[in-house]
C-alpha cells in the first residue's frame, strides 16, 4: 500500500514542496529538508519529521486517507 505524508511542516502554515531535482521535500519557512519516502528530517532545524498518514483502499477500489 502506498504511503502519504502531511503537506505541512512542523511550523504553523509551513506547507512543504517537493523538489524533483534533489528528490527531497523542503519547508520554505525554515529550510528543513525531509526524506520523500519516510518524511524523516534530512536537514534540520525541524525537530521531527513529517506526519505519516495511513492510506486505505475502499470497497470501491478508491484510496482514502484514514
């Protein structure tokens, strides 16, 4: 099953962005970098990684965040 990460960093209103050239997720508020596959902090100052969200498959075959 695929995984999902919360799009907001550890700071309020800090929506992260994906940078394909480096395959990393970056917070524009403070420059923290996160691993794409796990959400773990790669480059601080973020005190912890991005929240992992659970994905479930519905009986109709669609995927949903739980």
